[in-house]
C-alpha cells in the first residue's frame, strides 16, 4: 500500500482510535496520554501526531465513531419494522443505547475539552456524525409516528439529546458514591441505562397512540 494513501491514513487513524478505546476501558480521560496510546499502536508517538495533534482529537474521533455505530443501530430499528407502538419504540431505543455505554460515558465526561482542543476539520467531522444521529432519530419518529407534527419531533429531539448527557452518571455509580448517598440520606433509586432511557422515551411520546393517523396501538409489522 503506497505511503500516504487514503486507505493507509484511515487504517492508521482507526488503529489509534481503537487503542484509545482500549485504554479508556480501564483509565480515566485525564490519565490517558499520547504516550500510552502510542504504546498500544504499531507506530511511534511522532507519527500519531501527524494524524492527531492532541489526545482530545483522538477522543473526539472515538466519540464520532460511537455516534456512527449508534446511527447504524437506529437504521436497523427503522428497517426492522414498518410501524411500532410507543412501547416498542421506547424499548428498541433504550436497547440501542444500552449497547453504547462508551458513547454515553464520552458524552458525559470532558465533552467541552474534546471540542475545544480539536482542530476545525476534526470538529466538523464530529458534528456531521452528531447531526446524522439527530436525523436518524427523526426518521424513526417520522416512520413510526406519522401523527407527530414537526414541532412534536423537534420537541422530542430537544429533550432527548440533552437528556442523553446525563444517562451515564445517573446509571453508573461506584460503591463509594453509593455509600456517600447512603450516609447523606439521599433518596436515590439506581436505574439501568435501559430503564432510564425507556422511561424517558415513553414520557416524551405519551399520548401519541390516541392521535390519528396510526392510532390504535398496532404492534411491530416487519418488512416483507
């Protein structure tokens, strides 16, 4: 493969991003360094700098990859059925995020730092993926709930996407945090990613099944 080819560039970027993802499984964002990432790849830290100038750019690329994977999940939901009830869609949406805990973790931690310390070209690429995720959710809503108005859809998006930033810290709690909550006499009910997401989606969509068209609560109808 010729040096500098697009295929080689993308392969090396993917290797760097995967190394970052592996480290992030056991290390905090602030503790991961370019040296650590370089040690997980097949090339030097200097070469990493050729593709990413900061570790924030690498993490932002990882977040972009996570959004793109979630978009594929949303596409599969939309292709799996011609229609869904509110309950069925809320379940499918919650399951899609249950599989994307890394996406939720990245969203909730150091998001501002990742964007602030990335070059414009990388930030634009990330925003494209973010925008595509909004469009993917919008297409699901338009397909499964044609009775929703444009304002209804916008209202769901404006409520659900900010809500996603809080899913991880509300559902992943350390033993020390649990003990602190106990000692502070804080009434806290620990929910899973699935539970909190499904409940939110149902609340945002409640009342739709009584509105035409599509009223009546018909279940999932698979594509032929």
